[in-house]
C-alpha cells in the first residue's frame, strides 16, 4: 500500500511576520515547524504501513529550507520525500498550491491513499486537501478522527468528526482524507531514523519537472489575493458583570438594548 502525505512547513505561531508589500508571509529567517496537523497525518500513514505494509511518501511545496521538515519526516520512518521548490511557485494561494501538489502526485502515479492535515496553522483555510482531491478527481473525506479499516486496498472505512458526534464513512481507493489531532499520538524519531535523515538526498522538483500550466501556479496564477492585513482595534469599554444570575441577565439585556443589538 502506497500512502502519500502532503505536509507544510509553517512559521512558529509566535513568530509570524507579514510582507506589507505583497501581503504574504515572510518565511526567510523565521523559525519554522511542521504544521501540527500534518504531523498527525504522517503518523496515520506510518501506522497504516505498520499494519498493511507498503511505503509512505511525503511531499511538501516551499523554499529550500523546507528540506528541514522533510528530513524530520524521514527520521520518523517515511520512505521517500519530495520537495516542490521553484521561484515560480512562490506566493501561491490554496488553489494554486492544490493544483501544483496534484500535478506532482500525478507524476508519482501509483498511490492508494493521500493524507493531509485538516488545515495549516498559518492560514486555517482547510482548502488544500479538498483542492487536491478535486484536481485528481478522487473521493474526499474531511475531519477524520479514526481510520477503522482498509479493505483489500479497495476501500477505506473511517470515523469523521461532526458537530454533535461522528459518522462512519466508507469510500473507494484511491482517495484523500484530512485528519484531526484526535486521530493519534505522534511518535518520536529514532536514532537510526535521525542518522538516515541526515544522510538522505532530498528529491526536488521544479516547474520543468512537472506537467504544469504555468498560468495556474504561484502568485500570478492565484485567483485570490490578500488585499489588506490589520490588527483589530483594541476595545477599552469592557465590563465585567458579577452577582446574581438574574440581575446579571437584566444588566446584560439593558446594555444590548442601548447598543441597538436587540
């Protein structure tokens, strides 16, 4: 069984910086980590490998520094890693990113399952996984909290989180699932894995290596733009209510009425 995991290297949440000219994230020189949800995606793939055999391939798109994230993935036990890195990929929105990743997966050809984290912490859009599935024309299940079974490499059964519980879904393979943090506890890299990661050669693909429509990649190929970034104004008119619940409710209602909220 061949499982492909798409991961993203994201800025440390305490170190996010924005380029005010392009309204994109500044990644150079900023401490970065593997997107936490993607760590769970890697673990889910490794557990499937432990149970069903096969191999795990991890793909990431970004600048050369993303090699660090891919080496971390190798240290955990993945078999192959691929970096999509080219200046023409820079500034891609979720649509252009999904398209580029899907074309890399088409080049790989032979796969049974794609696993993505449910969303990236630097954007929180949860759009790239579904976008990849759409470009590839394969089934999609989002917010997966448990992979229950793989039936003869033909179908997958999962538990999918919903607002008031979960639902059990079965779909055919190949397919794509996005996973939540609840799906597993991630493993630590082994010493042997760290040594292998240190020596590993990272396969890198650029625009010339993929069958791409260059009008659909990078910032120029992105149909969405961030036109403005700002901090919400600090409000100083906060009020803390205390006392009997019924009295608090009366004060709250009166305050809402004065603001024409109700």
